C-alpha cells in the first residue's frame, strides 16, 4: 500500500511539474486581448470549417498581398509567431497567415482527437490559403516540427509559393530526441493531468520518426526553392538535421545557413535574419554582410 502511495505521489509530482513547465509557453484568449489592447493593427481571426475539421487562423496584412503562411511546431499555436504577425514591415509586403495546426489551441479534427499524420496536418493547414485573394506566389515558413509539414504543403502546392523557409527543422527520422518525460507521457494516468496540447505534442513525437520516413521518399518532389536555417546550440532539434537537409536537397535550389551560437527559437533570437529571408526572393548569392554581422555570424551554402 505504501509503495502504491509513493508511486502515486511521484506521478502527481511529475504531472504537476510538466504542466507548470509548459504553462509558460501558452497564451489564452485573455492574454491575446491584452496584447492587442493598445495596438493599432490587430489580427483578423477566421475559423475554416468542413465536415472533418475546424481550422483556426489569424491574419494581418491585406489579403490582396502575396501570402506568408506560418506553420508552428509542437507544442505551439498561431501566436508562436506573434512577432512576425505584428511586424509592420512584413504587414506591408504580405498577407500574413498564421494557423493553429490540428489538435492545437482552437483547431480540431472532428473525427480524430490526435492527428499525427504529416500529410493530414499539411492538407488541413493549406486550407488557410483560401483566405488569400492575391493570386500571387507567396512564402511558406515552418519551424521545428512545423518544418516537415511546411515542406509537405510545398510539395502539394508547388505553384502557390516562390520560397520555402525551414527553421530548426526536425526532418531526420534517425535523429528524433526523446526527453525524460516522453515515456511517462504514454501512461494514461499521466495524460489525465496534462493539457491536451502537451499530450498532442507527445503523440506527434512518438509517431514522428515513422512519419518522416514516409516523407523521405517525397523530398525529390519538392519544387519550391528552399532555405534551411539551423542553430549550433539547439538542444531541442539535433543540429545534424542540417546535414540531412543538405543530403535530401542536394539536387534542389537550396540555401543552407548555419548559426553557430543560435538555439532553437530562431524567429525570436534572429528576427532580422528571418525577416530578410522572407522578404528576399530566393537567390544564390549570400545575404548582405551587414545582416550576417548583426546576427552574430553565419555559415552559408548554396546549391
């Protein structure tokens, strides 16, 4: 009996610790209202619905401008790109479209509570392009677990984009990292104590290697010029994913940028670089030296 009580206490402590650990990553609707309370430009929110799903989308910028479609990682939500959604320079150039992927925040699949399929996630997120009325090619950006989903969107919609940007992409099926809480998250009693978005992220992680194996055969189908950025001090995604990208995109129009001192959240640590990548059409020449110096240096390769 005592051993059961100790085990239960450990499980409760683990769940409480995990919940509080991830709580700092989350914003609720009140937080969003407070963030925009005194801002002139506020997002327009949409819910795209069909018989299978509800896709929540936040947009800024005129819908007659080229689309900038943003795909978040796991866990995550549209507001993970808040600094880009609020960027006045990007707003003047793009119709910024930031989605909640299926299973996160306000987006759901009506028949599947957990959606781990890269293909299904990509097809759902791509529905947000229906909000854009520019008839112009745009930019597609995904980070972390969102990067392979963005790549799949580009494969499925090659005529909609002139550039794909993958930041700290988790794309190598052999380099999946599992954390100390990964195995406990498989226990149903642990999942009862955790937010749905954390459980969703865990199930995605368990299925990620298998899903990336499926995607591995599709990289030759990618037709959109691609830029891959990876930080050398990324403890969430193994930096060697950049080597995998070089291998898979060896015959493609591709640019590879290695930031030795950068961590995982490149959109926050290197916003000027990310903005430049989004604003600049794909080109074989290197970025302006001034931009590189401002970001603490980088190593670039072009194909």
